[in-house]
C-alpha cells in the first residue's frame, strides 16, 4: 500500500499514524463549526493522531425534499476556509456534481465522494482531476472487490491519491450491516482504508422523512474495525446531536469522541503488541 499525502506533514496509510476524519455532518453557523472543530482538534492533538475536519456544504441526498441541506457551495466553502485558517487543520467536504469539484478543491485538502454516487464516472473524474486526494465511500450496494473499478477511474484521471471508506451494506429495508471482511478486502486493493463508524449505524429513511440511527453502537463498531485493521477513522461529531439539522441520530458528542478514540487506539496498540 502506498501512503496518501493529504497535505505536507499529514499522510494516511503505509504505517502512518491513525488519521481521524471528524466534524459535523453539514456546515452550520461559523460559531458552532469553530467550537466543534476546536474540540475535535484538541482531542486529536491529545491522542497524537492526524486530523481532517469534515463537514458538507450541501447534503444533496436527503430523504425528503424539505430536509435541511446546508448553506450551499459558496457560503459553505467560506466557513470551511475559516475553520481551516483559524484552527490550522486540513478539511474535507462532499462533492455531488462535477462542477463542484474545482471550487471545493480550492479549499478542501481532501475531496469526498458520497456512497450513493461512488460509481458516477464524471464526478469521480472531475474530483481526481483537481489533483486533490479523493476519499470515496463504498456504496451500500457494492461488494468490496467492485471498488477496484471505482479506484481505477480515479487513478486514470489524477494522481492525488485514493482512500476507500467502508460505511455499511444494505441489509433489507432501512438497515445497514457491516461485514468486517470488507476491510481486508478493500486493503487488498492497495489503498488506505477508512471506517465510517457513524454512518454504519444509520437506518436509511428509518424515520419516514429522514434517516434514523443507533449511535449507541458506534463504539462497538469502531473497536471492531480497529481490531481488523484500518488506516483512518471517520466520525461525525456535534455538541448537540439531537438538535443537528442532518444525521443527528448517528452523530456523537466531542466527549464521546474522546472516549471512543482512546478505545480505538488501545485496540490498535494491543493488536500491534500481539503481532510483534
């Protein structure tokens, strides 16, 4: 596996320290973003792990057309640029359309492709052509080996690097299950592997006009993924998840993140010691 450089001094994979990708699901007001971002940065620094702050300027795949989507491209990127500047962190955000890739790459150090869009060739090509590394989430409908085609599309269009994220597989209606065999299978493709601990507990469309979730299972899934082996951990974080405009049922608090990260690192250390 080749390490992917997110920005100078921050890499993932090939023996690099665990990378944390964390932040609120969708961009909200600057005060909240800086507050949560500051807490996430403190937690990452205290734990000695790298950090990419994550939040989306738009959530174009909400269950209902009336669901809040975020501030949009221009305003959302302004907020992410402020977080990046004032906190000194790398940032990432989703892109949903090819035309968004270029503007997003002017701010984001890492571009993210949502699971529902992971096979959209024009979107993948546009994201990779920016030269930024691209983190693509495995679709709930794809097997791990099928992600080879996704990665090859990205590599054909750019050389910024590829990350592959596991976020659960559809298990009947309105439920996801994580098959932990997928982590070594994704790694066997030769790319750094990310585990999305929060979206893996999602109940898609489970509340009728929005998705539900079971955030109480986030620590269990994250610890299991750490035991199997991951290069990065993706966690959505909010200081008041139940009042968040998007994905509240799956997000955890900064205090929850601190406890979770300590457990994940302990598991990684135990595995490393056992293999020594």
